C-alpha cells in the first residue's frame, strides 16, 4: 500500500467537496487541457466518491484538485489538476481513514503522463509502483499541443 501521507507544513489547505467544487474542477480542467470537457467532467463527478481541492491559505484560490471513485477495492484517482506540489497531499487526503473508512480499499490507482519527476517522487517517497509508461497526454493517439504542466493525473480509466 503506497504511503501517501502529507507533508506536515503545507502552504495550502485541503478541503473535501467544498461548495462549488464541480465548477472549480470545470474551470481548472478548461485551463489545463484547453479542451471543453464539461460533459465528461460532469459525468465523472457524478460517478465519484471523493473530491479534494487544495486552496491557498490566504486567498482560498484553488491551486490543485483531485477526484476519485471506487472500482472494486481500488480508489481510482483522476483527474488531478493544478500545481504538482499538491499531488502527494491530495492523494493522502483522498486515502485518509476519515474519508475512506467505509470503503474497504486495498489499492490506489493513478494515471500520470508527462510528469516524470513527480512519478519518481511517488515511487521513492510514497511507495507507488509504475505499471506502464505513456509519455504524454494524447487524443486519438496524437499528442495534444500546448503546455500541459497543470494536467497531472488523467481521468482514469480515460474516457472522453
């Protein structure tokens, strides 16, 4: 089981299902993917069990977001969007006993593309394993243009 414990001193706060969370995810997804995936995002949110937003402490501005659903005994996470420094704390929050005690989970699954240093950190610091490598986010097998640093964890399994 990966160790997704959060760093003790965070410059941001983690909030579970805050008011307006779906709209926050829609705005962030549009910004980081440059695509209108509102229909897909709304469908994934409707099927999801957990959503956590990382917000700057002083302004409450959303700087990261992660959505998760249950599939058998696995917590399937995606999308994860925003600032990379939020990823381990977001995953820790999603996997915390306070949120998952009733879910009987024994695994956590995340698809990350184009963030090799983050994947190395997840393996080294949190005990994740790499099952396969896909170098970039694609659409129809073609890498998407533009800057994708804020699109961290793909919708999993990828749909739409």
